[in-house]
C-alpha cells in the first residue's frame, strides 16, 4: 500500500532525528574520551636539582614571594587550599593544600610540579600556572619552598578536579591546554633574579604578568587581558597607584587586574615597581622604533 505524503514525512523526520541524536551522542563520547586522554596523559620530565634552605631570611623572602606570585591568591591565606572554580558548566576545581602531604615530596619533585607543570605521577598539573613559573629563578623558588616547609599544617577542602561539560569541550579542542605544553623545554631557569633595572623588570613581567597577558605579553583573548603596551599610558605615580590599590586611570576598576594588584602586586617593593614600569615602557619604545624602521 502506498504511503501518504504525511506518513512519508513523519518517517523522514524520525530518521533525521535519530541521525542527529546519534551524531550528538558520538560527539559527546568523543569529547569525553579526548578530554580524559588530555587529563590522563603523562609526561617524562627529569628532576632538576634544587634545594630550599632553612634560614629565617629565606622564610621571610618566600612569604612575600608567595604573595606576589599568586600562591596565596589561589591556595588561600594559610595556603590550606581553596576552591577557585565552582560552576556547573565549567566544573569544580580546588587549589590544593600546600601545608599537607604535598610537602612529603622532595624539593626537586615540587620544582617539577611548579616550574615544569608535572605531578609525581607524570600527569600535567592542571591549573598550576607553570608557563609563568618556569621563569622563576632557583633562589626565588627555593625561598618559596622554604616558606612552605615552615608552615604548620592547615585544614582545607579536599582536593578535587571535576571538569564540567564546557571544560571538557575546551580540553578536547585544545582551548584549555595542559600547562606542560606551554613550557619552553630545554630552556633552563636562571639561578638568581637579575639586579639590573631593565632585566629585573623583564623578569617580573615574565614571572607575574605572563600568566594572564601571555608569554609575549601581547595579551590573551581567553583571559581578556590586554597587550601590556597599555602600560605606556601610565605615569610613574599612576602606575604605582595601580599596583598598590588596583585603581586604573580615571579611578577605573579593572576587574581581575585590580584584584591582582590588591592581593599580589601591593607587596612589590618600590624598586620592583620602578623596574617593571621601566621595562614595559622600554618595550613599547622598542616596538615603536621597530615600526619606524621596518621596510614597506
């Protein structure tokens, strides 16, 4: 018996619907499997020799560096661990307790996690800004480790990583890349931080700014951070005001930048603020000179 046009249409709608459902299911399975691969992938990274001293001066230095470099901002005031993301679509992420069992690791193992972005089991340290910390000098990192080992144990949230659907999509398509992929393999970190004004400014930019503004300091679409050429518009007084209070030009609130200033950069020394601005201004001037002399 010949089907009516209506019946034929219904059949085709059902077939198309089933096909779309099948494609959606396959896509979801693919996203899950790919994201799991990224999360579970292991890296062979050799240990580097680094030793944290136990003197009181290093503890004091490490305490300040733990603030300027964001350890406290993510892991809590007592470094007891803190929830830094709790969103149904992005997931649930905890910055681990830095006063507990993690300190059973050797200094070299902690160095590998912090500067090279790899856990003891070889997995990438998801969320650890190792692309920024890879530039930390041995002495600065050693001071931070000394400070961590001086802390009394504190109780914090259970460390968990539970990626939500959007986070899994980001992992699957490479939008959220494991930190290990952003490390300059083969480039050894400096033994100590530079003292010359311009070099110190560059060191500070790479170890405190590049996490949001990118390794080239040209900005990040994902983080909404601008090219740091914007710093050229600030006078010395206005730049210091920004880093001390989080207040931008015209009294503006700059969101994450304002938060970072109040939580981290307020602990910069005057010499560090001066060196950072000097480097950022010199960078803009060098780019301007390059554009003037570039061939047409």
